[in-house]
């Protein structure tokens, strides 16, 4: 009887322990470009908006799922290399230290296709979060790094068919903390991947990080 109890416990506990939590993190703009824009259109005064949001989310996941939960952090590296060079700071080293501190598997990527490949390698994603710039059609992994107000790396809603539907648990919670995702991309995500992507109708505001909260939205969160 004891052996059967142990076997049953193993079967019940294994799926929960094997679930994946994935955070996709875009890069910041350079100040040399942003400072040329009018004040209301400037972004990324602080280099770590998306990094701090990511680590706050990791802390939430650890609290909810335990210290052994599998957390994968996919980060757009070129943006932090460029901003680090501009600010004369070792940002990529600091990011690696944050990943190590929180026992997250850090995957550096440089293109949208690499980000998709990293997502496709996961087996049972139960939580997915995106922190970065976006518009209603795509996640902008890069924005204003090499060219002012221009993205050179992204995942467009037309690329979502490349993501393996089976990578996601059917009960997965997915959310984009980029601007305007809920105005188009969320609907395409649902069609292509079969899971809901909570997105913003309106702009997201990362100043909430200063108060210990994840980004807020100027309009509303939609599914």
C-alpha cells in the first residue's frame, strides 16, 4: 500500500514540477536618440525598466510555485550591450547576476527567430510574460538602439504561426506588458496558439515599478 501511495504521489506531483515559466525581455533605447525627441515621446530614461519588471515577476513566480520552479529568461542581448556601452556600465554582467541570483535559465537572443526557437524548446509553459516595447502588431525586441525610433528585431503577429502550439500548457497564463498588444496581436495569438494573451489597450507605464508593482496601463487590459 505504501508503494502505491508513493507512486501515486509521484504521478500527481511530476506535472506541476515540470511546468515552465518563460519571460521574454526586450532591450532599451539609447539616450542619444531619445534625447532628440520631444519630452512626451521619450522612452527608457532608466536602462533597466524591462529587467526590473522581469525580476519582479520572477519573485512572484518563486513565491507562487516554489524555489524549484523552472524559470527561463529570454533576453535581447544587443540592446543591453549598446546601452551598456553608452552608459559605460556592464549591464550584461549585471543581468547574468540577476538570473543566477533567482536561479533562472538565461537565454541570450539577437533576433526574433532566435526568441521563437527558445520558446519552442520549452515543453509545458504555464506562464509567459513579455516585457519590452511593442505596438499592436508585434513585440519589439529592439527599439531605438541602432536607429532612432526604429526596431530591427521583433516578433510580428504574422510570425506567431512559427511558435509551436504544443510548447504551451492549455491552461497557460500569457501576458504582454508592451503598449497596444491587446489591440490586435492578442487576437492572433489566441487563434494561432490556442491560449489567451492578455494585452494592453493603450500604453503601458513602467513607473509603477518604483512602487513595487508591475507595469500599469493607460487604457485597459484585454484578452
